[in-house]
DNA sequence: TAGATTGTTAATCGATTAACAATC
DNA sequence: TAGATTGTTAATCGATTAACAATC
């Protein structure tokens, strides 16, 4: 019922709606959301109409209702337990990233292979050995992992997480960690890839 | 000639090809690349055929030639000067990210508003006041900026960068920084959005 | 009522895929 | 030659858009 393309945009609608709500707004129109996100108003209406009739003709959409519906769809209305695997520079930065907990993601563990890091504090958490990851995943019903280990270790660690029963991996390593017959869902964020996409777009815009 | 969808995949082909090359391979087939990236072999051939005939029927593609062609297309065969704007936790991690310079991106400046950070070292660089950004952009012909300032400051800083003549922004702030009639190209990486997309996918896979 | 904006249609546009002739 | 794999076609699938009747 919701297309893949629509789903990809839902978190962005949610973000803008929450921002409007913080600014004290209670209603919004498709054209406003479209302008803020760089979409067409047609697309916004089509996306939002996937949920049924949430708007009022001549008036617009109730922000509170929209937020509730999108959060419910995305699963952002509940808490998710998340672990961090790989406490390098990037991992450390991600562990302190405010945006995660604001959207219901709770960091409940941090893991590394490096013996010298184990036992050190990372915010409220104590960095544990990667060998202890199975136990925590089971005990805390952890469903999501943020993977920020070096590329060379990523595939192996991802396999370990899968065996331990993780359901989803946000992968920052610049390698494909999905295994062919795997049940784990993976979303990849490759920072160098994004910068290359930007460079290409800049190159083209100059022609 | 190259579709948007193809362009989005080029950096991923490049990444896998470089990895295969490091492993000593000189040739690759569409099916191999497809399996490694989770695409269909049909899609790989269609994407690569956009460049003309680079493969040999019955044999496959020459890795070196493919890399050269893709790098040339993406502009990865030349150096890009990049500045970092916003030296918080995330900015610091990004400044040390190896993947950037490996793909031809050279960090030539780091900027912040926080007076207490100005003058401090960040690797080889000295953190400068955001007020000095115009001068460096001009002097070093900086085309790309990595923007990792707090959401509340992002739009304003992005405008400043635009006026200073930056061509592209890799935006990590969870807000839309594109201005309607702007000439700046923006690629957004919203970490919370990616985690929400993952959570949604996990939710659906359990049904 | 008059003005505004949604929800939805129908057309268009773009991307993916299976299949296979071409050819190494 | 026989086997393998590309390049390309044609069909299908999915996403976007303009337009406007419905309706607040």
C-alpha cells in the first residue's frame, strides 16, 4: 500500500512536521511541506493520501494527527534498543548523536575488538568485548545495530551479529555486508559514496 | 545519457571494482558485481553499457578500464578541495575519515563559530573562525563543504557558504538547507532518517 | 457563498527485468 | 568449435506530475 519511494520520504515528512510543531504550528498544507523539502505539492498529497484521508479540503492537514500516523507507520512511536559495534572516531561521534534518542532509539551497548578500549566509558556505557554481544542482544532484545568497524572487519562482524539474532544493521563500513540468504535488513551509509555523488552533481551543474 | 539511478550506483561499482583490484583481479563479470552489490546482472550490464562497449562478450569487463571510466565520469580522477564547517563530535570524526582522501577529497580547512575551538588543531589543520571562510574558499578554490553544524545554525551557515561561492554541500544537519533559487548543490545525510528507514524495514520484515 | 486545498484520475515519464542474438 | 557473457530489445513495472472535481 505504501510504495518504497513514499516510505523513503516518510522520515523527512516527520522531521519537517516535528519542526513545524515546535514552532507552534498546528496545521500545514501540501504546498508548504513541498517547498520545505523540495518536492512537488502533488507528490506530498499523493504520499500522504496513502494513509487515507488525513487532510481537510480547503484547510490542510492536522500536524499532530499526521505525526502520530507517520510515527506509528515507521515504528517511531515505540522505543528501539540499539547497540554500537565499533568504537572508533565515527562510532564515538555516532554514540553522542542527539538525533537518535530524539526519535526513540536507545543506545544500550557499545562493543569493540580492541582490548585497550574494553572497559572504557562511552557516555553512560562501558565498552565491552565483541564476544559479549550475543548475551546482550538476547537479554535486552536488541533489534538494531550501528556498525562502524573498519571495512576489513565489517563482513565478519555483521555475520556475528546476524547469528546473535540482530534484525537490522545500519552499516557505515564501505563494503556490502548483506549475505545472499540473510534475514538481516541492512541500510548502508557510505560517506565517501555520498561525497562522490555530490562531486558528480557539482561537475554536471557547471556544464 | 546516464540516468539518475545509474549515477547513484556508480560510486558503488567503483568501490567494488577497487576492492577487486586490490585483491589482484583484472577482470570481472556482470554477475559477480551484481552478487556483491545485491543488484541483478541485467542492471549491471545496462548501467555499464551507458559508457559504450567496455566489456568483451564471453569474457567480461577489464577492471582497470572500468575504474578509469567511472572515475573520470564522477570526477574522482582529480583532486577536490573540501572544507569542514562545524567541528563538533561528528565533524571531528568526519575530518579523520580515511575514505575521503582515498577518493581524491582533500580537507583544506576547518571552521567553527565557537570561540573556544578557534585556534585548536584538527589533524594538520587549525580550526578557524567561520568569518574567515570566504577568504579560504576563494584562495584555495574550494568547491565542496561538509556541513556538520547544529540544525539551528545550518540554514544560516549554508547561506554564508553559498555567498562565499561554494558549489556543493554535504549536509549532515537534519534540516533542509537548499534555498529555492539557489545554485548550490546539496546532498543530505540525515543519520536519524537512515535509522528510521532501517527500523521500518525491520518492522515490515517481521510481518 | 467564494476561496482554498485536498484526494484522485489519467497521462507521462523513468527504471528495471527477462530474454536472446551477437560475439568473444 | 563450444561455452560464456555482453549489449540491447521489448515488455513490464513503478513513480511522478498536471489537472480538476470534490468538498471543507
